[in-house]
């Protein structure tokens, strides 16, 4: 195969149908941003949105804003937009709370549909908050449930049988970037009479998802990664229509009540997606998340997927071509249909190499003990950025700059 050069990458950018989306984001001029899988980039409209909500709405209309600026139903309004990106219908998604909190709600709700079964299947190597939260819930429920941790797609399928109550999995693995087969796993889950919960943190906004075509029961995910919703922006919850008003979640705050402003003494669940809410929303963050979600709702998901895979293929090829001698080991599956929108590799000096890369203007991140992660976000990354990132990596490895003391100091966030 002929060696790839920078010219070829520039050519790919010229042919890129999604290229214009980059103009909708504000990015530091000399940096190459490859952490969009952790914190999405800032849409240019973010600042004017903050001004609008703070000055024009809060500062001017005050409490009237709940009605006249739609604050009271903002979770649902933005949820309906997000729904179009995950194959859900209007009225099946709300944007609210943190992912971890929503994990708690949906696993608890799912368990109520299967009261006689006690097993919850999860992936042991999952992003910890989902598993920690499930452990907290099991404890709260009196340790009557059993968490079954499986690994690999086959291991997960094998763990699902007629004794399982709930199967809660993350579609794209946060570390390796591996994509699970949602349709096959959900099918097996439901054949066994169990309830499916999908965490879409690393797939929502990154690839086409069709929850209803897969007949998924519940899903959750965050909006600050590929949806570019802003730091700590609220997460989302999907509850299939058939479960609304029936599978109740336990954080039964007034927003989940059938008539919040009736101020009744006793709880009555809303008979719709509102039952997944708990309390008053963080309006500023919520309103801000709408800009990025709007962008995702406009983009053609197939074109996004194609570009994302082409970019990660390019990254993998370039690391092999330019940095083949430096001992990087690819962790992400090579097969296109088995990976999300990031590339992970391992290296024993991974932490220092990531720090040196950041020093050179390439923002990737590190996950213990030895994983370098690079998010390939097709909305604002160019093919030439992939070339330039690998070129800088090559220099760091050749000159061993990562061995400098400044790149070996541990920071709280890696
Ligand atoms: C990013 C991520 C989260 C984040 O949870 P928070 O509650 O927002 O801190 C949870 N689960 C997975 C799988 C993630 O990738």
C-alpha cells in the first residue's frame, strides 16, 4: 500500500460533505482537539445563548420565564430534539440530571418490571459510575439482587438467561471504543424475559442509533460528549412509551408527579415521560445544551458515521505508518462495525506521552493504567488534523520529549 501523505489528507478534507459544520464551533487556533469524546467543543452560539437566558430571560422576565420562555417544559422540548438522533419518538426522552443519577432511575424502574428476578447483567470494565450506582442501588434494596459482571460481547450474551431481570450495557466502551451489537443483545435480553437498558454516553451524537427499531426498553446518556452540550450539561433518559406510567423510578420528586402544581399530599406518577424527571432543572446548563443537540439533530447520521470511521481508519493507518517502531498497541477493534468514534492504544509510558502531546497542542486523554484515548469527532475535526496529530506524536517519540519531568507529574484529571 502506498504511504499516506499530508497532501492526501487535505484532499480528503476538500471532498468532505460535513466540512462546514466545523464553522459552527469555536476551537483554539493551534490546537488539535481529540478529546471531544470526553468534553465536546463549544458551539459558537453558546455565549449568546447564555446572555439570552441570563439577561433577556432571567434578568428581565424573572419567574414569568417558566411559562413564557418555556423553562418548565425545556427538558421535554430538548428531549424531543435529541430523540430524533437516537431513533426515539417525541415524548420518549427528557434531558435532565446527571448520567449516574439517571442510571439509578432506569435500573430501579426496570427492576420493577421483573420483581421476581434478582440478576442484573453489566460489563465489569464499564465506566465505573454505572456500576458503582448499580451497587448502591443493590445495597439500598437490601442486597437481594446480584450484579453479574461479564466481559466481551460473547461473554455478555452467554450471561443472559431466564434468571436475569435487567441487562444494562454501554454501547460504546469508554476506554476501548468497542461497539456492542445493540440489536442482537436486546433481542436475546427480551427473549429471556429481561429488560434492556442501554448507556449511550459514547454513542449518542457519534453514530446512528435506532432504539425503537431495536425495541430497547430504557436508555440514558450524557450530552457533554458528542452532543457538545457544555461542561456538566444534563444527561438524557429514554423510556419506551409502553413503560411510561408503569415502570416507575424511585426519585419521585414533584416534576414526576401527574399534576405538579396541584400540590397534592400524595404521589401520583405522571403517565408520560415526565415520570423520569425528579425536580427543578438547572436551566442555564439545560438551555445551553440545546445548541449542540440542535447541531446533532441537523447532521446526517450516516454521513457522520462514514466520516468518523474514515478518520479513525486514517488515524490507525498513520500511527502504524509513522510510529510503527514505538511500541503502541491498538486496543480499539480494527473492524469498522465493531468500533465507535474513538481510537485507543496502549503504551507503558502512556500518561507522559499524552501530557507531551497536550504540550504540543494535541488534546487527547489518558485512562489508567496505560491507555491513550483519541476522540475522532467528525463535526469539527479535519483529516489533516489527524495527520498533524500523528506527526506531532512521531516527533515526541523520536525525541523522547515525554521523558521530561514536566510531563510525568500526575494531575487530578487525566
Ligand atoms: C461519561 C460517562 C458517564 C458520566 O456520568 P456522569 O454522571 O455525567 O458523571 C457515565 N457512564 C458512562 C458509560 C460514561 O461514558
